[in-house]
C-alpha cells in the first residue's frame, strides 16, 4: 500500500487529490499539510475533502507526519513546492509535482532530489493532454514550416500564472520539432503593428475568464486550410486521478526525473 502525503490539502486540487486517493486501490492518505495559520488546521482532512472522517488531521508541521508517508503529492505554489522539495530531499521521499511556473532554483532543487529518489514533475497530469504531447511533434513535422503554429489556452480567473505550464510545454515540444529556439520564436500575444507573421514564430496566448477548468488548442494554419487539435478538461478531477496514477507508478521506479509520458509508457 502506497502512503501519500498531500500538500495544500484544503485547496481545490488538494481536496480533489484526497478524494481520488480514496477512490483508488493500492494507495491511502498518510498525511495532509497546509500553510501555517490556515483556518482548517486541526480538522479532519477527509471531512474537508468531502469523503468522510479519515482520522488524519491537517497540519502545518511537516516534521509531525513526514515519516508516515512514502511520497509527497504537491500541487501548490512555487514557494510551497520549494519547501516541499527541500523536505523531501532531507527525508528521502519521492514526489509527484504538478505545480507550474516553477523558477529555475526550484527546478534545480528538483533535479537534485531526483538523484536520490524517483520524482515525477509534469505541468499537466491529464491522460488526454499527454496524448497530445506525443502527437504534436508528428503533426508539426508532417505539415512543415508552411503551416503557422499558434497555441491558445484558457483557464479560470483565479489562475495566477500565464501562460499555463501546459501551453509552455506544448510550445517547447513544437519548437523542438521545428528545430526552433523557443526563446526567440515565442510571441506572447500581439498588439500594435508587429508586422507580418514570420514562419519561425510560435504564438502563445492566454485567456482568463470565469470558471474555465482548462482548455488548450494548437492551431496549424496553412494557406487555404487549418488544422486544430484541442483538449478541454471538464473537471479538475482528471488531474487528480492522473496524480494518483503517477504516485502508484513512481514508487516502483529507481531514482530519476520522470513525467507523465513515462507513466503512460510504463503501465
């Protein structure tokens, strides 16, 4: 039985992950973490997640519960993820990380952690999105440079980073397939008189509105036709189920840095 510690346990994703753990076989909740001063501290994590009492109190003290778990599932903020990674390294705990917009120092910390334990880091743990990740380079190479590439993503008004980690990952994949340097090729929206579009651009656009869970569309535009490939998440539960799937996979692996592509190939 895999014992998981969930960070941000009272947040939107944390609560859904706890629910997904309860619905899955082979994994159980071992601990629940929240930030110091949060109003739910001391309350039962299962009650907060809506799955009934589990006898596990939400705490702000990681030292209190870290030895009860096999791994940490983290979908929080870059600041919180940094602390979780440092804690995991000290205690040699595996991690499943879904936090996006991570700065370079946190990415380096994750690299160091992966040298001693297996770690999964992925901007999106949806099976459908990861299928797109595998298809996009094939489409880009087959269509060739005469088809312009634009990535459009839409999320709820509460999302703090833009563009989404998934959109950035898509752009990275497409740039690699086209032999482009994304730092030079990326165009984050357009305004004024930017001039005619060049074939070496990859447009990346972010929409923030209402309660959109997550939508990503890649447009391949040619003269006379266009191809669009899209993924639309109807519920965040798909990400939570993916995180649990990743947790069950990662505990069986040797040290290293993995992503959801590895999970799908390895099952």
